[in-house]
């Protein structure tokens, strides 16, 4: 079954206000119409998509760089759909989904359930049942009550078989109807209902943009990464602290605190994710409080700052660069300790080690370097 999609985007968005029609305004950096088109391109790869635009919006549409057919809409939504149906005539589609550009959050599952229903139904649309008690009113006064079980809020995409819908539209003449299911029903088709999706709301009023941003933030979290790098000089010593683990290999790291280069690099990576500067700003080496300090407290402070910035760490990857000590025998303990400090499962922490082929200060054994990348989920 070859499917065509008509996305009607020719309205003026009077109720939403703003400096442009609502379908060209952005939600989290992407235009509403671009999101809507993408939803169908991803759900139905290879389908024929036609966007019906207003003649005044050609430049705005071109700026989005969308790869779709276009048609020019009319003064009513009905006229715009008709233009879309005409534009799909040459595409030889069997079925057609008609969708409001102003519903960018249509899910793949909803699109599929309308299409599935169409295998057995003449027409199908998603609709939401009512939870509040319903009443009728006029001029600010109640005139009666309605049976909640018999009332639904219609959504799109509404699905049809192409030819019968074309015929229904030609029988309609110049009249305008509020949606395509009504056109189909007026032509005698049976219209089946599938469960609508509250997330698939139509951006209609100014406050809907805020609602959309909030919803997106919850469903599409933002991830940030921070990176850190640290070096400490190596000397003969009984004990070395590295990645929160005590190593007895005849070598130690020289520094003001316990000189744990692994934890310092990780602390800097966490500070990077938090947008909070670097470890030296928070724990200046000149401050006697940090003399011999255990570096896990630096990391805990960085995690606290990340929390204040609305973030939580989700992954850490650390690379130790040295000829000696051998990291391998301590890798599991390091991973364990860092997972503990970060409050992460083991699988979200990785420790790597490498030498530098005897090159440079690490190759000559003068010092040990550590790099870290921390990934955080924000908001
Ligand atoms: N639409 C259209 N052609 C029209 C009117 C509406 O293509 N002449 C489209 C809109 O672009 C929108 C969808 O139909 O994607 C649903 O309509 P609505 O939410 O009412 O959008 P607008 O008509 O643009 O908004 P308003 O009624 O507030 O002016
Ligand atoms: Mg309208």
C-alpha cells in the first residue's frame, strides 16, 4: 500500500500570535514544521510527503530546506487539503494521511496505528476521550449536559483511501468543514477511531510554545560532556594514590594534595560539564587546607556543583598515561571506587591505560598524566 502524507501548513496561526505563523516558529531550536515533516519521514521512509504552504510563506519554507513536494493552500483548511490531494494525484498513492503542521509531536506509533486501522476501515482518525464532565453553554450560561462517553476530541493524522476521499472532496463543492473525517463522514464513509495521544496536541495558543518546550525537555534530555587533564611528577615512594585506589609499587605522585591525577582529571571533567571552571579555582594549591588532602572530596564538590547546575553524571571514561606503575592489576578496583564515588553502575565507568612508547615525560617515567571525559544529563 503506497502512502501519501499531506501536511497542511497554510494557516496564519492567528490565535498563537507571534512574529510569524506558528508553524515557522521554533521549539528548542527547530521549526515546528520541520519537526512535523521529520516525524513522518522517520516513521514512513519513502512515502510521498506534500506540505501545503501559504503563498506568503515561500521564503520561510525554503529556508527550512525540507525535501518534500509542496502545494499552495487556500483560505480554509478544507481548501488547503484539497490542494494537497491534487498535488498527490501524480504520485499514485493508495492511501493518504492528512496531518496538521501544528502537531509536531506525532509519534511513530500513532501514525502506524492509523495506517493499521486503514487496512480494515474506510477511514480512521485518532481521538481522545473526555475525562471532565461536559456541558453545553451559550452566552456564558449552561444550557445542558452532554454524555461524556459519546464525545471525543479529534486529532490528526486522519487516514483515508485516496480515491474515495478525492470523490468526497469533489462532492463537497466549495463548502468548508473543520476536518477531513467530517468530509468523509458526510460522503457516507464509516470513520473508525483509534486512541489519540495527549502529547500530539495542536499548537494553538501562545502558551502552547512553553508547554511544547517543557515537554521536549522531559522527553529529549540534553547531554553535555566535560573533559579534564592532569599531570603529576613521579618519585620513589611507598604509596601512590590513583583513581581513588592505593597502589604500592615503589612509586608515588608529587603534589600538594594526595596528587591523585586520575581523580583530578575526573574532577575537572565534571566541572567542565557543570560549566564551573577548573579544580585550581575551587581548591587553590596555595590553600593549606588541601595539603595532603584526599582527592575524593574535590570530586564530591564538583558533583555538588553539577547538581546545582541541574545535571547528573551518567558516564565517565578515564585514561591513565604512564610507563609505570602497571595499571592493569588495579583497573577493577579503580573502576569500582570511581563508580562508588559517582554513584554509577560499573558499566558506566571505564578506565583505560596507555604508554607513550617511551616518548616524552611519561615515556621517560618523569611523570604520569590522566585524561577524563564526563557525560552528564541536564535538566
Ligand atoms: N491550515 C491550512 N490552511 C488554512 C487554515 C489552516 O493549511 N487555510 C492548517 C494550519 O496551518 C494548521 C492546521 O491547518 O497546521 C490546523 O489549523 P489551525 O490550528 O486552526 O491553524 P491556523 O488556522 O493557522 O491557526 P488559527 O486558526 O489560530 O489562525
Ligand atoms: Mg484555523
